[in-house]
């Protein structure tokens, strides 16, 4: 039992991204297919429906064995409402750039939320 | 002034604390952008090696068709993350999973894979460290957001009472 607990320590890092992002991070060793045959990754291409991405994101959020969800920023843009609605610290949703789409800080959910705090009317009194 | 009132921080103290947290927040925002740029350069670098492997092995040899699917046999991730407490803060760190059912991802792409594939693997392994570093910064940003909100509410309520 102790050995089993030791082997199962740690939580997963999941990824929703384009082909190269998924292939790369899976090469890095984060990929897993659990006993119920549920993968912790999703490859998104130009034909993937937005509803499917959103459904997968919500599924990853509900899974208690996932601590980090990586999502390409251009894909995150498609399901922005779902990402903005996620406020819990765990699983942490991290928007990452891809080879075709450089990182844009103005689109990042967390940075936008943080910037929103610096409302001049609130700060200068 | 009663002893109970002395325990309650004054508006000035709360404002000072708010200033400190906001400065810290700005530093964290800068730190997050730095982490994201590190991730970006790593992903670009890794993608170049994947493209070179694709050139050597063929278009479909390095693609999603080689990745395991729901019908593949189950296996565990070799790299995971763990939450630990450091100086009263919850931080994540990368750990290697020593379970027996882990696989070598390079085997999905063949037995003899080009050197570029090995390079891409080590670059993406390194990227995971940057990812976890970025997540830690993001978690601190979220904690500070809650603190700022609470302090603002406190200062506003103090103002109302003073008026």
C-alpha cells in the first residue's frame, strides 16, 4: 500500500495544444493514459470544434489527478469565457505560446485580472 | 482607545501594506512575462529540432499519428509535479515518477530516432521546469489578488466608519 502510494505521488501536467506543442511536451514525459483510458492531452488542429476543446478543458479541470493545465494561448482565446470563469488555484491554467503564436501578455487571463487591480481611481486617494 | 481597538490596524498601516503588496505584484507580473518568454524560446527551439527530425524521418513520422490514443495500453507519466510547502507558501516542483509502467516517449517514433529527437526531448524536459516556475509565480499572483481585494475592502470600510 505504501509502495503504491509512493509510486502514485505527484500530480499530472496536462496539455491542450497544437501538434508540435503536444508532441514536444509528451516527449518531455508528461503524457499519461490512465486505467480508464483517459489521456491527459488533447491535440487541436484547425478542424477541431470549439465545443470539443471546451469540453476537454472542463474535463481536465474536474480531474483531481491534474495540477497544471497547459493550453496554447491561441486556443485559450477560443474558450476565453471558460478560462476566465476558472478562479481556483488548482488546477493552475497556464497559457503558453506556440511556435506560430508568440506570447501576448494583454491576452493572458491572470495578467489581465492583475492589471485590473491597478485602477488609478482605486489607488490614488 | 480600548485594547481591542489597538489590535485593529489603522487605515495608514493597511494602505502601507497595500502599497507593498502592489509593488510585489508588479514584480511578479514582470517575472511571469519573463517565464513565458523563456517558455516561448524553448518551444521554438524544440520545434526546430522536431522539424529537423520530421525532415529526416518523413512527414508522418513525427506527428500526432504516432502519439498514443485511447485504444493504446495505459501507462504513467514519467514527469509529474508535486505541491510542497516552502516558507509558508505552497509551491510546485517537478518530480520524476519512478513507477514501473512509465514509457520512453522516443519509442513511439521508432527504435533508432535521429539525434534531433533526443535534443527536442531534453529541450522540452527543460521547458517543463520553466512551466512549473511560471505556475508558481501565477499562484502567488492569484494569492496577492485576493489580498489586494481584501485590503481595499478593509480600507473602504475604515473610511465609511471614519466618516
